[in-house]
């Protein structure tokens, strides 16, 4: 048994069958030597040759299969399997014990004959093949099969909408973002639009009340200065704080909602807001801390700039030579702010706040991912943000084009045109914001899956 | 055709069901950007080569004068052939590659996606022409306002060109990480503890072990250790004891994976 693991594996492709009689025989034989392929399905499958029978046959078994097939009147092609096809990763999809679980055509047969792992057939035992083919050296009978192997039992890590939360490719992050937005668009839109509706309702209410009581700006002159000061000190900050809180609530609720749907559960708008309410103070205070850190980074950059100015003045007799360092120095606060950009996800999802949240965001965005370019997590995020800049422009255009047409159609009532234009561009901005928010949550989970095996942890903790 | 959010089953004329993974909007967007970069590079490269040739042959001035005369006689109509030429290059690029490269373009190939007909057959020349002519409707200012809306609404991520030409964009395949395990020795095979755990394992357990082993090198050290222990706890939940093997969960999982793989019935 031990020698099989290091043996080269081969791909066996059925390319041609002599006639109907041969087809029938091949189908019967295949159904006899496999556990997952009834004769009728094999027969049907043979209507569109070539057919990759297996990509992981040992030399001995490939030889047996060729002999059997040729004796029955079929032509097969054998070639060494590429490393990817022979990797045990593909084994999982080829281990098929329950025939009812295999779709009729679990294949995406491409024109270059490379089948998917699922299109392999799995002979029940080597001895069955031997019975049909030439005698071969005696083999140890295989050990018993684990009795409960069942592909129904969680083959994919949990994730929403049939998506797994396994590490995604760069394009996969965008795909997942679009998919979440498409499936939960109205809920996500409702979450982000609520603060705007509240502000609009407040503004309209104040206007109505002012109109009813006959209050105008001119009337402010009649009000006592102390009343105005008291109002300025209490009322205005309260309103600002309330509005900020509502916007933070909305942002947190969006993160939570996306997180929930990404992991495959359903969410209600109210639940998302309720969940975030408990973490609102931490969220706001960590945001304040973030601003302080970015300002500190900015001050450090300025300080370095000043120091370099005087150094270059000493060296080159003119301090302006230090101007060449200004661009890289100005990148410091940007770098810091981008590295800390995942802090909100960390506060809302993991309930880690303040400096710990900032440090964790920094750590998550440090390092490199396996796979194709871009490998660095930080670079991935920057490019994703750039792509979403492009997508946001596209979304903005979607709304601005009809708005411009409406405005052009109503030249006499420019107010209506202007309002429509303003409204539609705001909606476009909101939708762009939703896409950006969803994308960053998906990226956050992707990084966690890659660096921390988050998806595997979920699977390991999953109850049967 | 029937489908779930990601997989579409195409029924061929021979009544064989072929399953394809639909390419997502994001992947298609990246593929388009790559193609656009290549096209821009091509146009700039050709322009530079032409300029270089004109400079080397000393005909730059005479060609410049000819263009000025042309502009004086044609006015702004001179832009029309320029636009036409640009469109021929850009649309022609997609038609050329999609037809000759079996539905792929360099951008699509980099993202491992390709265009097929909705019955699963390779894209035809006519379909390639139709879907790419409709890019003019889908695209405005080199981005996809209408195309994006249509793709977003359509459950199969088709833009207008795809709808008219009867095509789909599908994924070629999946990247599979490799699992590197130490070969199982005969003595390990005989180990009763591993065998007991293996006998009780489900396919879900097996997949979990396999995924962990494939990705363990990219995990942080602490997470890797904890995860190995958690997975071992899960897979051995039905077993009475895993004894001393639990001191090195990862090695135990390796042996378990190798044993399970070996013991399943396959060629």
C-alpha cells in the first residue's frame, strides 16, 4: 500500500467507441466496476465523447482499464496527469460512494478534454477490473471503506447563497460582493438610507413647525441672546451628535448585515440596528481614536518634512531640495489610514475596540496571500478600493444619465430638474457606498479565512 | 435550462446536461480591464511605431501636412474614421480572440473564464460578432453603465450583448491547493487509533481535514495549532480516545487523511 502514494498517476480518456454493441458492453462494464455509474447513465454519457474516465489512475490500473476498454471495442487515450489533477485536493470530489448524490453530468467538459474532478469514475474494486481484463499480480484486498463517507455532509464551508467562505480569488471577492448586493439589495439599501430619511424628516418637520408658528430667520433678532447661546450650546451639538450616531449606527448595521448574509443566514433591518446599538459607543470612540492616529501620522510626516528641510538647507544650502521627500512623506497618513481601514469590521463583528481594534486591522492587512497577483493583503485592499472607485463612477453614471435627460427635458422648471439630479446622484452615491461596504466586509472575511482559517474553524465547530 | 445562483446546467442538443460555473460580474469586470489595458497598449504601441517609422524615414512633416490639409477639407469629419478605426481595433480584438481562442480573450484567460453558447457549445463567429457589437450599447465612456445594470439584474450575469447573442460567460476551473502529506508507513496503517477514527469519519470530516492540510502553511502559527486541535476533536468525536496521538494533532491528521484517501475505493 505504501508505494501507491508516490506513484505517478494517469488520465484515461475514452475517445471513441466502435459501434452500438460495443457501447452497450462498455456501459455495462463501467457500471459493474464503479459505484456511482449505472449503465444507462454511462451509455448516455458516451454520446458526447471524449469522456475523461479518470485522472488519477495508477500505471497498473490505467493499463488494466485500457486493456478492458480495447477488448470491448473502445479507444482510450492515456496521458500522465498534471500535478494539479493528481493532488489529493481533487480526491474529495472523486470519492463517490453514493450514486444518488452525483448529478447526472457533474462535468463541465471543456474542448481541451480536461474534465473537472467530478467527472472521474470510481471502480468498486480493482478485482472487478481484473475479472474483465488480463490477470494481474495478486493484490492485497483493500481495507474497509469508512462507512459514513457521505458527500451530503458539509462538503463546503458554510457561506451564503451557495457560496463558500473559503479563500476567494481577487475576482471572487468582487463576485461575492455583487452577489450579496444583488440578493439582499433592498435590505442593504434600507439600512443605509435610514439615516438620510431621518435627517430629511427632521428638516421637513422643523420647516413645517417654523411655518406653522410663523418663525423666520428675521424673528431670530427678537430672541434674547441668552436663549440663543443656550440653544447653540445644547440643541445644536445634540442634533449633530444624534445625526452622527445615526450614521454610525447605519454603517455598523450594514457591516453586521453583510457579515450575517455572507455567513449564510438571513437578516432583518431592525435586528441589524439593534445588534449595533450595543456596540455603538465603542464604535464611535474607536473612530475618534482612528482620527487621532491619522492626525498623529500627519503631524509626524510634517515634523519629518521640517527636519529634512533644515537638514537639506545645511547640506545643499537650500532647504527646498527636501521637497523631493514631500510626496513619500505625505503618503504616511494615507498608509496609516488604509492599514486601519478594517477597524470598523473588527469592532462590530469581533467586539474588539480601541487600540486593539486598530492593531488588529494593521495585523490583518500585513502579509501576503497564497495564489495569484496581487498577493499582499494591503495591496489587495488598495486595488479593490480603486476598482470600486471605477464601479462607483459606473453606478453614478447609471443615475446621472437619466437625471441629465430629465433635466434637459424640463428646461423651464430647472428647480425640478435640479432636485431630480440631486436626488438621483445621492441614490447613486448610496448604492456605490453599499458596494464598497460589502466589498470590504468580504475582504475582511477572506483575509481571516486565509490567515486564521476562519472558514475551517467554523466547519470544525459546526454541529452535525 | 435550470440553475442555482452559481451553476447553470446546459442541455445540449444530444440531451446531455453540462454544468458550468457562471463567471461573476467582478471577475468579468477585471477581465475587461485587463483587455482594455492590452488594447490601449496595442493602440499606443502601434502609434509609437508608426511615429518612429515616419521619423526614421523623414516623412513626418509631409504626413503632418497631409493631415492638416485633410482636416481643412473634411473638418471635424476627420474624427469619424479615427473613431471607426478605434472601434474596429477594440471590437475586433474581442471578436478575434473570442472566436479563435474558444471564447477567451487574454483578459478572460487570465481570470479563467470564457464565453460559450447557452447550450454549452463553443461560441460561433456570428455570436462573437453580435455580442461584441452590442458592447457599444453596454459601454459608455469605456465603462459599463447599462451593461452593469443588466448584468446585475440578470440571474446569469449576462449583459445585453450576451442576451442578444445567446451566450454565457463561464468559469474554466477552480484552483486547487495541493496537500503535501508524509507517506503512510505500514506501521501507521496498522495503528488502531487512526483506523478507529478513520472508520467513524464522515465525508464532511474528511473534507475538513483535507482543506486544513492543504492550507496550513498559510495560517498563522497559533491559529494553525488551535485549528489542528479543533479539527482533531471534531473528527474523533465518536471515538473513545485518541490517546497520545493528540500530542501532535497535525501529524495525526496527516496520517488520517492518507489512510482515508487510501481506503476509499478508487482507481
